C-alpha cells in the first residue's frame, strides 16, 4: 500500500507557499552586500514618533538593519511631546523664525522630555529585540557641542533663548558603541563649552552633522510627507532623486518645515555622506523599503560628482 500523498501536486504547492518570501530575500541580496558594515544615521520624527504601530515598525526596521550587518545610529527630537509637557507646566510655546523660543525654564522641560521620556521609550522598543540600544545625549562625552543660535528676522539677529547652533562633533562615544555591536540613540541636546549652558538643537541638523562626522553611507530623515514635492501645492509629484546643486537652488522656495530637513541632506552629501534621503515615516517599514528595494518611496539627494558618474 502506498503511503505517499494522494495528490502530489497539491502537496508540492503547499511546500512552496513560502517561495515569495525567499524571492524577496534574494532581491534584497545586492543591497545587503552594498551596505554591509556601513553606518546609517536615521532621524526619527513625525508620525512615526507618536503612532504606536509605526513606532513598533520603526524599531523592527532598525534592529533588522543591525542584524543585516549595517550600523544604525538613531537621532531624535520630540516637538509634539515637548509642546504637550510645556502646556502641562503652564509654559507658553512661542516660535520665531520657525524655531521654538526656549527659556531656561523651557529648556529644563526639553531636556527632561528628550532624554527622560522620548529616548527611554525608543531604547525600550529597540531592546525588546535584544540588549542592543544605548541612549545618550549630545552632552555625553561632548558628542555635540553648541553655541547659542541667533536667527535672522528681517535682517536682525533675534535672541530666542537656549536654541543651539552646532560648533563641534565628537563621535568617540558613538563609535565605541557601534564597535561593541550596540545601537546608539542620540537626543538632540548639546552643551556649550563657552557658557556651560545646555541648548536645544534641531534634530534634523544634529542628524546631518553626525552623519557627516561618522562618514555615514546614508542619512535618512523620516517626515510626514511622501518626499520633496516637485511643484507644491500645484502638484503632488515627488522628486525621487536630485543632486546637491539642484537642491541648493530649490531651498529658497521650500516650505519652512522642510528647510532644516533638506539643509541637513545638503550638508550631509556635501561632507562625505553618499546619499541623504527624506522618506515618508507614515508608511510602515519605510526604512526597509527605501534601503533594500528598487521601489524608493522618498527623495534621494546625491553629491554632484556621484550623479555625474551615474552611480546609484
């Protein structure tokens, strides 16, 4: 009596239902090879920072990058959380030149929220997958040094308090963590070596400065839009790729919220980073889609020379 399956074809089909998963993994192989051992700096923000499902997906993506042989470094701010805590403390949020006016009292709240709340939650999400993430701020080991930033409004420098402009980056602590197989999570606050004050630093700017100092392969900035629009608001077509010079020409026309992100991308590729990408953080697993597939979902900025050579 035969003990084999009554319908060999059906059995064979069942055995290979997982084949699409294998095909997806094989398609990722060129990207895995290309990015092996490379540092990737990711600026965490937008909806990905406040939506529970997106936060979990973000943590999974970062851990995947780590286990795939890349070296992710996460940089974060926390605008919504800071505003909420300031409201609770009875401190009015005021903005000038697109930046939060940060009094010493507000700075205490900023520091508490970034280092004690947002960072702790993100480290916890990453460490659900193993003893990987370590949190630090720009204050630690002089990772980020800043001086007071005075933005120009109508040609006049304006005092907006404890808002910092980066003057130096020391990557020693981050590089030590990466060498130890950890995932650094950096809060965007910094200390001044001149006056000893702690300053709130724009997280997009901090991520770009760290990416350049770390000789990162890629800077990735999560946003709440699909990318850089070609002719907003007349069109929602996204520019998939542009050079540093092309971006520089567009900067004066950009909406204020995109300016620090795109300035950061420009700084990164002008200072040794191979690609800088603005991606839609509202899309689950957008980081993996951007790095490991041909279906790029955001805007990629490349150095002028790289574009001329036709590299991808």
